[in-house]
């Protein structure tokens, strides 16, 4: 039901998440509260893993894009499901290693990795670094020389595809801070240069065309374009790159307006395109990697709030204020992202009125959403906002000196804290 199989309604007309009564969770752990269902996260990991086995004969690896939600328990779960992780900073790298993720199953990203981050990544033995510019590549080579190591790298390519939620367009020249352009020859040049470096193992190519994509076409196109690049380099140099990382970006359901593709359908469709592109160009099917973030944790998460204020502005709107806001979910103020909300303590009731759900931060733009259909709201109701597993906690802040909420993980009717609620002491920890 709703956006995720983790959600249901019980006999009390309460929302359940992973078999736990959301109203009871709010009482036991307090609000605001992030809730994440373990079963749903594991199911999503398995769908990806099984698809690689099925459509690529197991010759591939799924990396969880940890920027979507990065904490020790989530990384442990993803690791136990056989996925690797992609990390974009020293902090994510530290978290993944600390959670026990083997370094060779990590992929390091970033358009401005610092010298220290590169030393940390090479020193820890991360399996792959995705190179974004020439200075970085030369720095990795130098660090390796000093340490007596070799580092496998992939090259982040701009495949010339703009993937939008509802359409995609081919562009001659894409404007992005990430990666090497194809059409200018930049991508070819950097790979040729890498082949001359002693301490660099040229693994292959990478692209990530966007996020929350609901169409197959851009993914197919990207796979074709990367296969073409592998073939070009092979023809020019004789070196055939063995790896292709197709990034993440698979869309999930936030509201009824979203119509996501099932991940395994996507993987099957892309595998067919890739197989025929490789055959046509005379290259072998590469080892395939993907980096789903949102689609692993997004719909597995719900945020619970308590309604603390209702304000009617006649003929304009009704504001329903909750005890969190942009500090725990900045996606509305950043992108006007749409969410589905319901009242967890009367979750089967018919939605009668569109309301504006406002946070408690000192910004007029601090909203969870506008025009959100809800049943008649009363003070003390538990408001549940769905699909908040990805890019909510990971983008949360202490704006207004509001402590970050706890995160609770549910599983088959049981719950446990996986991230503690921040204390006042946490807020002043680094103040001197
Ligand atoms: C953000 C990102 C991802 C994950 O994207 P989702 O939309 O969450 O699947 C994967 N790879 C790279 C390089 C990214 O920047």
C-alpha cells in the first residue's frame, strides 16, 4: 500500500511501519523521529544483487551510494547483503570502513577530493577511485609511487545526456562540474594519459546521469555511449577497459505522480542494450557496476512528527505546524520536493483538505509541503511523511540549534534505535 510494502494500517486505524505501530513508536522514542524498515532496505539490496546475477551472469557489483543515508547500521546491512558502497568524502569513507565494509568494495567519488582524502583512500586500499580531473589523477599516481601501491581508477564521463524526470534530451555540450566531456575529446585524452602512468590501473569508465529518473531511455543511451568510448580507446591504443559503472539515479515513489520503473526491469533492459552495443563494437561485455542510493533506502523511511499548531488564514491556507522541518528534511526548501503525508493515528481516514505543513525553523520557506491532502487535523496528531529514507537525515542540519532526531529501525514488528537523538551536550560539543 501507499509507496512501500513496509507500510500498512492496523486495527486501530494506525499506520504501521515494518509491522510497528507508528503512534507507539512516536510515544516510545519521541518526535521528530526517523523510522527505517530493515526488511525493505534488504529487499531493495537483493533486487539489485539478484538482477546482476541474472542479467550479467554475476559479473558485476552494486555499490550503495552512501550519501543517501550514511550511518554504521545501514552500511552493515548493505554489506551483509553483498553490496559495496560508494563514498564521496573522507567522512563517508571513515563511516563505511568503521562499519566493516571491506575497502576493496568501496568506490571513492568527488569532484574535488582533497590531497588528504586521496591519501586516506589509497592508504585504506579502496577498490576504485573515480577520477574527475587530471590533477587528481596525477596526484593519485604520485601518492601511489610514494606508498609503493597501484590504484585502480575509473573515469567519470559526461555522456552528453540530460536526464530529467519526465523527459530526456541529448545535448551537444553539457554543463556540469562533474567529469570529462566526450565531445571535446577530454575523456579520450585523460584515458590515454592514464595509460602512461606507472601506478595507475585503468579499470574503466563511469557515468551518473542524474537522480529520481523514471525512464529507461537515458540509462540505455548512457550504456551505449560508454561502450562506444571503451571501443574507441581499444581501437586507438589496443587497451580494452574491462569495467563500466553506470551510476545511480533510479526513481522512487514519493507521491502518486511518480511512476518508477522496477529496478530489475531497468537492469534487464540496459543489459540487452549493452550486450548488443558491445557485440557491435567488438568489445567484451564489461564488469558492470551500479550505484543506487535513493532506491535502496528512500521508500523504506518515514518521518514522524507531532502536530503542535494549526493556523487558518481565511481564504488563503491552513498551516499545520510540526516539531521538525527543514532541519530534518531540507528537500522542500531546496527543490520543492513533493511528499505524501498522512495522520498516523487516523491513517485510513479520508483526506478532506489540502493543508500546508510547516516546520518550526525561523524561515518562511521552511515547509514540508503545500497542498498536502489530510483528514481534519487536530493538535497532538502524529503526522507521518513518507519516503524520507534518502537525502533527509544525510542532509539534516542543526539550524536553529535543533538537535537531530533519532533514527529507529523496524523489523517484523520490533524496533531499535540505530542513531541516537542528539543531546544539548552534542550541540555544544565542539564549542570552545
Ligand atoms: C548521487 C549519486 C548516486 C546515487 O544516486 P541516487 O539517485 O540516489 O540513486 C550514485 N552515483 C553518484 C556518482 C552520485 O553522485
